[in-house]
C-alpha cells in the first residue's frame, strides 16, 4: 500500500470518527492495534474507541456527543 493510500485511509477514519461514527474502527483498525498514550486505555479497537470518546469529552463540538 502506498503512502497516499495510507493517508486516504487515515483521513477517512478521522472524518468518520469526527462525525460520531466510531463503528468505522471495526472496519479500518487492525484487531491488534497498539494505543501508545498515557491515558490508560486498553489496546485494540476498543481502546481506539475509548480514546476518541475521551477526546469528544474534551472537545464539546465533536459530533460524538450526538
């Protein structure tokens, strides 16, 4: 996969997440996704979803609140 293809996937992922569609993680995030943050969220897709739910709490205009 090219760098441009990877960028397109990441853009799609972030666009969908910002619209409130965390289910997109099940399609685009690998099952053994490693979260490298200090927030203590679990690894994998569920950790990705939890991280962005925390982000939505910090950014009230995010569509994840709807």
